């Protein structure tokens, strides 16, 4: 999608604190009560001046004037209103591709929150009507990643540390795609789309496991454990029923608990029998689980978890785990962002 063309050059100090509203985003706001404070650019003094307060009703004349200001690039929102702004865009994720004033970190925040919302809804009720918005938003994210593969770095800086099915899916998506992009080199857009969906949905079989088993703090009984061990096959069945059973997705669902030495499940497959997608899903799934606080286990630090996986080459792909250790050990992603706080207010 084409980015909004600026009608004027805005001073850098203003760009740091405010961003222009695109016509697409303005049209998605309530017409008479915009949810954010609006500002206009004053040519005579070269600064922004308040135009209207969030939630205050605009007159018909103001609605027309706001539309005109927006079309000429003279309508702005403060970056302090980003939480409100992002909560709005989360429900219309394609708008992130149209608003070029959003920073990379802001886009990553919005994309992650949108995927978390869509995945959580689908996990609670895995039906086609809820798969479609999740699929659509995933394609928006892959379009963004296709533009520049380095965009994935901002996603990896935003790993969740508290467990939920949605958080686990997003962590696995971010880590798995990052590893795949580093190792693969050249790839097709179709491959990116398919792998993104595979990583995001690899654990969907857990939606068919009784919730009380997943929340149990103590050890599972034999019959309880048996129900959990069925989830890879249940995930495959869910995807087949929804007619989205492409190879990468089926492999991710079925093989993410297989281990190279044959100690995994459900088939006890060994190295040569496990697909590359299965190996990748195993690393992403295990790492994502290890770094999150769960009922039966405390959260490990990301570097600690990566080192533990790398120390187990009999079970996990050594190329992938060593790559993960190397970047975490050198602070390759910079400062991690606490995504759990914003998720707690949006789930």
C-alpha cells in the first residue's frame, strides 16, 4: 500500500513529538468525536497549536476543516496519545502500512497487540470466522516484514515473559521468523507468509486441551498427561477442518515436540525424519515456553534459555540454537521492552 505523501516539510523537533494523521486513519475515527487530541501546524510561528480535545464533539464546520487540514498534511496527533492511537489501529491493522509517520517500534507494538488479540479470539473458539481476521492481520505483518527483513528485530525485542496461549504464539512467531530469516538468505514472499502462519498456529491443538490441565501447578497424572500429549495431532485436525492444511503448517503443528534423538512426541521421530520447519518450530516453541512464567515453572532469562537449548544438540538443531545464543550474548537486540504491561490492559 502506498504511504501518505507529506504536503510540507515538518521540523525534526516536531516530528519527534507528533506525527501527521493520514486521511485513512482520520476516516476510521468517529467522525464527530476523535479519540485523540488534534493539533494544527501554524506557518506563521512554525509550531503546532491545539485544535481540539479528545472526545469533545466537533461541529459540522470543524469536521470539514479537519478533513481539509488532514489532506494538506497540517493535522497532527501527539505521540503521548500513542496508546490510544495504537488501540484504535490494532482493530484495523492495515492502517500501519499507510501511516509512514509511525516509528518502527510503534509499528511493532501495534502489530504484536493486533496478533495477540486475533490469536486469543481464535484460540478460544477455533472457527473459520475468527481465523479469517487472524489470517488477514498476519498478512499485514508479513507485508511489513517483506519490505525490510530487519523489521523483525523490533518484534524480538518485545518478547512476553508471562504465559498465555496468545503470548506463546507471538513469541514463537517472532523468534522463529527471526531465526529463519537469518539462516535462509533469499526467500519468496509466499514462503514468508506460510512460515509466519505456521509458527503462529503451531500450538493451536492446545485449544482442545482442558484449560485446568494447562493451569495446573503440580505434576500431571498419567491420564492428564496423555491428554496434553495429543495436542500436536489435534492441531493438525483443527487446521484440516478449517481447510488451511498446507505443508509448513501441518509440519509445525505435528513436529514441534519432536526431538532429534527420538525422545519427542507424538511419533518419536529422529533427526532425518523431522522437517526443517519442525526443527525450527521445536526451538521457537521451547525457547518461548522457557522464558515465560508458567504455573509449573519460573521464567528463565532469554540468554539462559538459549544457552540451555544450545547445550542440548542431541535434541535441538545446533545451527539455530547457537545463532540465538550469539545474538543474545552480544546484546544484538538491544533493550528488551516489557510487552506484558500493555497486553494486560488490552487482552
